[in-house]
C-alpha cells in the first residue's frame, strides 16, 4: 500500500512539473508576441513643413511621415491610406490638400508630400489622420498629426479644436515662444480633458537611454507644460490606449 501511495505521489509531482513547464512556455510565447505587437504599434504619424514661417504668396511643401524616430521616417503612407489630409486657413476655412505626390526612398519607405499656397496672413493648421478598423489579427489604430505654420501675425486658429479623437492643443502660438519659455498645451480625448503622459523631442536630439528629450504629464484638466529650451523643429506626441496617438510639430526660432 505504501509503495502505491509513494508511486502516486511521484506521478502527481511529475504531472505538476510538466504542467509548470508548459505554463512557462505559454507565458514566454505570450511575452514574445506582446513584444512584437508593441514594437509594431510604436510608430507615430507626424507632419513636417519645409517652411514654418512663410510669407503670404509663398508655397509650402508639407510631408506626412510615419515612423518611430522623429524626424526620420520609415513607412510610406499613400494618400488613399489617409482618412484626412487638409489644412485650416487663418480665416477658419477647411481646405483639402489636393496637390500631392509620393517621395520613395525604397519600395515601402518614403513619405507623402503635399503643397499649399499661403494666401493670407495668420496661423495655418496642417492636419492628417490615418485610421485602421480592428480585425481578428489587429487592434483598431488611429494616428493623428498637426503642423503649425505661421505667416506673419494671427492666433485665431492655433488653439482651435479640430475634433481629432485624441488631440494636442497648444495654448500659445509657437511664434511667441522664446528659449526657456513654457509652451502650455491641453490634451483631449473625444473632446474631454485627458490625464496622460506627453513626450517631446527636437530635431537632432539623440540619446542612448531616453527616446524623448522631455516627458511630462497632463493633469485632470488635460493641462501640461512643455519647456522649450532649444531653437529647433519640435515634435510633441501623446499615445493612449493600445494604438491611438497624436502629434504636433512646430518650429521655435
């Protein structure tokens, strides 16, 4: 009897050890899959203008870029893959960017370019969005981007809500920001204040440890402050939920 009990105990231990090894393997597979999914969703959408301070009458080329290392781009997003690509003029009018073309670095690398004409003095918001519906093999993805282009004076549109699902709203015109000034921003999700982390970097920033130059957090009212310490092209981004993100770019002289 004792021998049978001992044999059963050993069998039970062996079964538990096998089950434990199987669970460890499953957890390892889940971690690997999660890592690759997170890496694939680490891309942001942003817009870069070839001139952030044009004169009235000039043409400005704007570039829609998709990548994970601002200002370098990775994946070309063709116009048909964008749900929106337009600008808001200083008088508040929304105009589609119809003159577009693709600049390819390789087969799938590059960016989408568009051209607008600066017809009046004031602040222009260049906007783009890419939305992907969730399917069995992927989660829903929404990427938004804005660039602030300033022609002379005028602040009418700089803090305008444009109803992006997740949005960064600057509360001060970048043209009024000096070195070591604070740029106040407000973060909204579905039109309501969002408390979340905000990341910022300038063109040329490089670090082996930190992917962004600045990390801040908005309060319960969605308000946050970005300290502008350098005269460069700046990129501010927010990522929320699994794959929702938004960004703004602007130049500090």
